[in-house]
C-alpha cells in the first residue's frame, strides 16, 4: 500500500478533478443506528447501482472477518464475543480529504460507532500511461482520529490505479488491495475497544490487524510504520489491562510483547 501524506492530498486531488466542496460532506443516513460500522462513501465515476452492490460485497467481507476473528483469538486474551461490523452506504457523501475529519466530525462518528470510512476520487490516466484510471482512496480510521488526533495513521490516502469502476468487483479491488479493508477495520475497532477499556476485544482486533500486516508482501515504509504503531497499541492494551483496577481478565498475566494468534 502506498500512502500519501495528508498534507499533499489537496494538490494530488487537484490533478484528478476539482476538489469537492465541504457541503458534499453530508450526514450519512443510518450512521447513528446501533452497532459498529464501515461507511462506504461515493466513488467518483461509479454508478449508484454499482455502489449499492459494492456495499453488499463489503458487508459480506466484514461477515467473513467476524468469523475469522472468532477463530484467531490471541494468546492470553480470554474468551471474546466478537461483534458484527456492517457496511453502510452513504449516498452523495464525499469527504474533500483528511481535513474534513475535524475534531467535531471525528467525535460524532466515533459516538455513532463508526470504525472506518472509505471513499475515492478517480480520473483518467495520462495518455502515455495507457487506458485506465488513477485513484486516490481515502480511509478514515475514526477511533484513532478521535482519540489520537496527532497520529499519522488517523486518515490514510492511498494512490492506486484501476482498470475501471464499472462493476462491484472493480470497486472492491480498488478499495481492498492487500486486505486493506480488513486491516483498517480491525485497527479502528481495536482502538475503539481500547478506549472503552474492553481490553480483551481490543487485543483481539489489534493482534488480527498486526498478523495481516506482517503477512503483506513487499511492504512499503508506510506499511512498516503502521505495523509498528499497531504493535505498540497491542502492547499498550496489556499494560492498561494490568494497571486497571477493574479488569480481572486473562491479560492480567499476559505478555505485553507477545501477539501470538491461532493460525488464520
């Protein structure tokens, strides 16, 4: 995954198309309903019907992630009742970039149990590069953006290429390169559980994300930075659990540096 620094996002978007106005960051219907969720925003150039089918594809992938998480409990985390994260389509919602996720917006989304928001801007490749599209895919890890606003991983922008955005398969391939959706969903969920002091859930989700990050082929420097950040957070879960007077779970005797999982 190749991540762009948030500071250069506006300039990068300008090379694709005119930046959307802040007015397009409209509320997402259904976001306040109970349960953790991934918001699926507009993708420029994609038809509404295709985006609706994409929501179904992502929701199915999140259901598989729930099953996978149940079978991949980290050593020492105890028994965890893994909740369902669902996808929610947000029609006509298109963040203009990482700056759209202000303190107030991040707080509102976090209160609504949003663990991840994803969107994309696309434009034609230069003729010299052949047919296809250049894309900037945005991922807002909402709990991280809310609780640790200074984190470089709170909003991630990935530059990519796509053959088209005409089918759900095309869109899923664009948004979920190298298992990105599962990794970011697990991180967002893990951070949310960490600050809710649900330490067993937090450890499970962060260790799952770490395992996937460690399996990436040819990881970029950004991937390595993210992997280290997740490793540090997974260790912090144990340290907080040990220090918490109200926690009586298995992590009280856990090993902070060990994030061993059952085989995926």
